[in-house]
C-alpha cells in the first residue's frame, strides 16, 4: 500500500492550491492502476488547531514535539508517508502563515544533538528513509516564487523528502478562488508531475 500525504497551507476553501494538489494526488493514484493500493490523506492546515513553535531549547525525543495538539497525528502521517505533496499560496514572497507555522513545528523531526553523539552532525536524523515529494506554489499575476520555493525546499531536506518537481501557478484574479480550473496548461502540468511521481514511487524509472 502506498501512502500519500497532501498538505495545503492555503486558508481559502476550494483554492487553486488545493485543486492542483488534489490533481497531482489523483494522477498518482490513476497512474498506479492495479499495481498497488493508494491511500491519500489531505491535510488543510487552516482547519487545524495548533500553536507556533515555542523554541523549547531541548529535544522532545522520542516524540516529535512536546506539545500535543492537532499536529500530533500529522507528524505520524509525515513519518509514514511514501510521498509528500506540499502546497501554499505565496504571501509577501514567502509561504503562508499556516505553512510557516507547520514547517517551524517540524523542527524537532531533526532535533539538535545535545548529547554530542555524532560530532560530525549538529542534528539527529530521526527519519532514515527518503521519500519523493513535490510542491505547489500559487501567486498573483506578477508572482515571484523563489522565496517560497526555498522555504519549502529546505523543509523537504529537513524531513527526508526529495523534491521531484514543482507546479507554480500565477492566478489572473486574486479574488477568484480556484481559478486554475480554467487553466488547462497548469492542470496538464499537474497530471504529468503526478504520473512522474508514480513512476518514482514504484521504481519503474530505474530507482531502487
């Protein structure tokens, strides 16, 4: 069974971010066919109740965080997933507040090595298995994506996810939710990325 985790940092219902994420997820499942069962968990961060990182200054190991809130179950899904899809609108040249809060709260997935068990590494690598993933970024007509891309790419490295692609969409109307449904090129790009991820997951492209 293949476990997909889809995380949206968009506060808007039926947003273009959500639509593209679901499109990629559906393309992965469709491309798998009868090869294996695919389960997908869609997490809308705006619907969760969780606090920002409190910079506790010590490792919560073996837990992922000292605080028990709506992110507790998401940590487990993140650790167990075979593929991660992460999407966010671009606000002030970076990720949304919801996305940033979540990313910051994942800090202790690789906590500081306070006991100095490995002098070569300042942080403990808790998740040993690398998984493929992809990101979705949605901005305005003159959107600049590089700032948000760097944040998500850094997050991917932190949680052992290899970035296998990105769909970036510039909405022509920031007041219209879900405008991407009218952009067939972007939807086709999402379909192609989902198909490629399915090949990576199953190893049909030569990867182990």
